[in-house]
C-alpha cells in the first residue's frame, strides 16, 4: 500500500508539472490580447467569471442572455479572479491543479472497479495524455467537467457495487446513492449535457439489479438528490424567465447548429447573430424557436439528417484534432498515438469485464453517451475528451492483462 501511494504521488506530480508547463506554453502562444487558442467560449466564460467576482448579474451579451451557460465553470474562474486578479496565467495554473485532481479521480475509479495496478496505470494514462494536458490549461470547461464527471462515476461505482444486505450495508448504499445524485448535479452545473446520465443510471440500476425493489428506492433517492441539488438554479431561472429550467436555454440553438440547411457537423453560430431573434423575443422563446426549427429540418430532410449524423460521429471519433488551431502533422500524430492504443486496450478491457456489467457500463458508457448526444448536436474531440478519463480505467485493465499474458 505504501509503495502504491508513493507511485500515486509521483504520477500526480508528473501530471501537475506537465500541466504547469502547458500553462506557460499556452500563455506564451496566445499572449495578452487573447484568452484561448479556441476563441468564443473562453471569452464568454471569462466575462461571466468577472460578473460573479464583481457581484454583477450572471448574464452575457446585449440583449442579455441570463440562462446561456451553467455557472459551475465561471465560479471556478471567478475564484481565480478574486484570489489572483485578472491574470489568465493564474487561472491556467489553477486549472492545472483541477486537471491533476481529475487524474486522481481516475485513480479512485480504477481502485474501486479493479485494483491498485490498474488504477495507477489509468492515472498515468491521464497524466501524460497530450490532449488532456493541453486542454487542462485552456479557459474551457472540459477539464473541470472531466473531474466532476469522473467523481460522479466513482460515486455510482461505490453505490452500485455494494453487496452488503445488512442494515449497515443498506445505509451505505443510500449514502452513496445520495452522493451519486449530488455529484451528477455538480457535473451538470459545469456542463448541462450530463443531466440525462442521472435518469439513465437510475433506469439501469433497476433493470440490471436482481433486487429491483431495493434498487428502485435507491434510484429514487439518487434522483431526488440530483434534482434537489439543481433546484436553486431552476428557481433562479424560473424567476428570470418564468419557466422551470434545470440547465440552460442554449440547447435549441445548439441543436439547430447541428440540424439546419447550413449545418456541416462543425459549430457555426453565425445564424444566431444574423437572425437577431433576441431583439424581439424572450430567451425562452428563442430557444423553443430553434428547437422546433431543428426538428422540422430533420423531418423534412431525413437523408441529410442521417448524413450529418455520420459526419458528426466521424468528427467525434476522429483520432486527430478537427480544430484548425491544432492542425498540422505533429499534433495529429501525438493525439492519434495516444487515442488509438487507448481504444485498442479499452476493447481488451471490455472483453475482460464483459461479465461485470457495471464495470464496462461505468467506464465505456460515458463516451458512448456523448457520442449519441453529439450525433444530434455538433461533433468534436472536445466533447469526447471528458469521457476519455473513465475510459482510461478500462484501457488500463486491458493493458495490464496484455502485459501479464506476456510474462
């Protein structure tokens, strides 16, 4: 155990050092006039963080969009602003620590589902992944989301793998069911797309279990914790727009970004500024308008909708970056050299764990979940990245098994 802890400390130190180096390199590249290599989202998050730090309204743009983003990531940036001032480099260093914590969360998940050897290797995978290192220090929500997502999966593993049927065991499962609901909500506060994971997990918990009545009660407790944790945000949104919104009012426009006459699988929100619907309609009505328009397009153009789905799935699973900012042979080789072996070993891990449904559901499930979601919206490596963290556990299990067979 002591040796394992030493290795864990060394791996986490490596993860932090690599991310601090990346923070310095990114800051040198973007300079003082730009916040991020990927423009757009970073500026919005930074502005929201400044509003929080200054005690101003949580809104963006004019006319104001008050339910445009979830508050989780802006709150973390606001913490950096309050502690270190308007320093993007300080924020990157704080996010480097968050990225290192995400590696630690992968270790916890690996320990719960497998053993010390697998958990350390999974942690090492996340520590050295070029994309995970690089994205950790961008002013984007992916890494914070990866950490909270992985923690929610770990809580679910603690809840669903509990087999003690005594009263103490029942109490523990209820505690972990509550923790799962809370942690899923925490991740949803960072990125709204994780919300459906809660009901999906509750359904699977009942279907897969042999003690369905017990699991149904625990699932209900988990969902109560999930929606109860999100309730303050929903109450705030109801006061703002008159509707109970547990996430954001940006999904309609995002869906239209992926299903429209101009859609090509990549994100291009120029239509939103061109249409200027916010000047004459409420934020709720604009969201509903684009939601209806997207589904109407799919209904009237099923062939094109299917074609776009395939394009978006390719962009999602593509072994190298889509974004022009990360183009070139070097980045493509680095990213593919990590991702392709990861998928190979994950397939090995799936085969090893095929008779342990919760193991492969909790590690493989997130990346398939987001593939399904982004076959509708837009596809990108960015949206796959958070789900690669729990997938590293499955890959590490496959890699360890492969190495043991060679001995």
